């Protein structure tokens, strides 16, 4: 038996997501190496959709290179399905996202989407979120204040120094948290002044998680 590489498993999940489009004419598109495979797969059936809403400049470039129309979110009333990857996923389909720095637009699209299909490789499935450092997007002037608030909550924030998000903000990656109650933590962190987006997708988790080509 041959063992698949992590990239092959990502590609498998990405292609499996096509089965969940259910005739959607508008598709929300996430960001990352798994989503790159999804965009390539979507290109093969681009004539069956009216357009996409993209979560990052990176995905927008790849979609445009395939000749797939990218719409501004303000131009659409609904997104029937949104396909995106994740950095971690627990048993309730709560996620850590933002490893690629696109968490804010991703969270907005997830909020609008009727169905959120998350595509991951098996290494991302965990019992308790937090081994992957939790990304938090903050406005630049609040970076040190938010860091102190995180330390007060037992986390160890590390500034992703060389990254400016598509929204002109900074990212703190928080190490050292075992996130047993992701809904409560998301709610709490959202209250800190200067926080733009917390990379916990728990209040709005995924609806479908594909691990390779298997639905969780
Ligand atoms: C980007 C994300 C990605 O979905 C997440 O980082 C997973 O990426 P990859 O598919 O490359 O493992 O949240 O902000």
C-alpha cells in the first residue's frame, strides 16, 4: 500500500469539496495550500458558476489567473457555499484558522455563507484546539496592549513581525493555550479593544469537514 503525502491528502479533500457545491452559482473561496488545490479543481468547472468571493489577495490572483470571476462581497446577497482549509479542527467542527493570515476576510465570508465546507488533511484533526498557535489580527497601534491582555489570560503572544495583513493589520500568534471551550474563548477575546479578528471559528464552526475524501 502506498502512503499519501500531506499535499496529496490536501488535494484529495479539495477535490472532494466539489461534490458539496450543489449547483451553487456563487462560491466563497478561502486561502492556503489546500485551497490552492480547490481553486485548480474549480477551474475545471468554472462555466457552471457565476463567480466567487475571495478571502485574500493571494486567492484572488489565482482565481483571476484561471479566468474565474471574483466578486466583491458587497455585490452579492448570499453565498450558498464556502470552501476553506483550517489549521486545526476539533470534534465539534470548531476551527483554528489564520495560519495564512487571511482570518478576517475568511470569518466574514463564513458568516455570510449558508454552508461552510472545511477541507483538511488528517494531521489537522485534534481533540483539543491549541497546539497550533492561535492567530489574532489586531490593529497595529493596539499590538502591545492586546499582547498584555493575552499574557494576563495565560497565553504567550508572538508578533508575526514580517506580515501585514490584506487589511493593513498585525497578527499575534498565541502559544500555550489548551482551548477546551472555544466558543467562550472566542467571545472573550473579541471583547479586547484593538482585536480585529480571533482565529477561532467556534461561534460559527464548519458545517462539513472533509478529511481527505472522507466526511467527518
Ligand atoms: C489561512 C487559513 C488556512 O485555511 C489555514 O492556514 C490552512 O492552510 P493550509 O491549507 O495551507 O494548511 O486559515 O488564513
